[in-house]
C-alpha cells in the first residue's frame, strides 16, 4: 500500500529553506520503500486557488495561520500502517527537534476519465 509522509517544520526556523539534508536522511530517502519525495519552498511562496461558486480566487501565501508549515512530501510503499509508521519514525529521527511527520494512506483507484491515474 502507498502512504504519503507529510513533513512539517516550524515557521520559526530561520534556515528552513537552505538547511541541507543529512547524509543519513538522504540514504533513507534513497531506500527501497521510498517511491518519490520533494522538498517544498516555505509557506510564503504558496499561491492558493479556491473555487468560489464557479469563480477562481487566487490568494498569495498559505491559507491558514499556523506555527508549522508543510516542508515536504515523501511517498512510500509499506505493507500496512505499522510499517509506514516505522519508516516515518526512522526519518523523524533525522530531523530537527519539533519537526512532525503525518502519515496518510493514498487512495487507490482512478477518477472517471482520468488518463493518468493508477
């Protein structure tokens, strides 16, 4: 089963965009269970699109006020939730204090008319 590991970090971290990935974390990201990953720019770089009754509204920056921001997404394969949690815990040990990793299963299947789905 596929899982998304959503990595959060504090908005107070001053080096959040330039902090290098440790060698240990890099080797975990290159592991056999990881199918893809991406680091994200800080929340200030976000643009949010919202459907407002058929009109598209654009908003600069994040759409919620938070003390954490989504720093990256890691896609993994695991047998079950326990396996996904174990992988996430290994990665969490290589992050800064206060970081968090949310583990969410990925929905399988396709939307009608989806030519790019699983």
